[in-house]
C-alpha cells in the first residue's frame, strides 16, 4: 500500500513537470531568434550594395537608415533626366548631373517579425545641362511611401514613386510617374572589438 502511494505521487509530479515544460516553452514563439525581441530600432544601419530598380534599370546604391531617417547619397535619376531632356541632349545631360542625395523621414512599427515603415520622402533638387544651358529639376514623391525590414534575414525593402517634376519652374504635365523599388538589401554586419 505504501509503494502504491509513492508511485502515484511520482506519477503526479511527472505530469506536473511535463505540463510546466509546455507552458514555459510557449514564450519562445514570440522571439526572433537568438532570444532577442524585434524592435523598431532593428532597421537602423547601413545597407551597402543595395539594388534599386526603376523600370528596367538596376542601380547599386548604399542606403543608410538612422533612428528616423533614410538616406541614399547618390539616388539614380537617369530615368527622370531622360523624361525631361530631348534624346539628342541626353548624354550631355546625364554627364552633367552629379550625386543627387535622397532623404526621407520614416516611422516604424513592429508587426510580427517585421518592421513596417511609413516613409515620407523629401523632394529631390538637382541641376542638369542640356544644349549648353543649365536647368533646374525638382522631383516630388508620392506620399507616403513604404518600406519593410525583415527580422528573419536582416533585409530592407522600400518603394518610392517619383510623381511630379518641375523643370525650370514649370510643372511637367506629361511626366509619367517612375516607381523605384529597393530589392531586399542586407544590413552590413558591424564588427565588435
């Protein structure tokens, strides 16, 4: 009789132990690997050798994301220049355009294992020379644009649309919007000393 009580007690404790293991493991489903919980700050960093597509053209850029801003030092504007300058003046116009910086503010919200970004792009302003004359070009983007950071593979994607162009002070009514898509770009790994 005594043995029967001991075995019953051991069996009951085993059931409790097994049940607590299932409950303890439940919290692991909310983590993003390595035990770290994803935060909106995970998107911050540099994304070198990122590929940005506009139409059929791919351009390699470096994207830098701060706590509330996104920047690209040399935004690809070839398609915009081609849309505003006659074909016979295109080579001169493209050669005259220097680096065109892109900047935008953003807000990030964690949704599952991703950071969803609402992006507000600033206007681009640059000069180009065609037929020996300098022209001012101002490009406006559709607001808001979107971006996304994946916690699973530390990649950033983003889409912005050049929607309006003002050429030498005149708004071009026949400008066809150009969508720029940042393909999944991997964040640079920072070496720790």
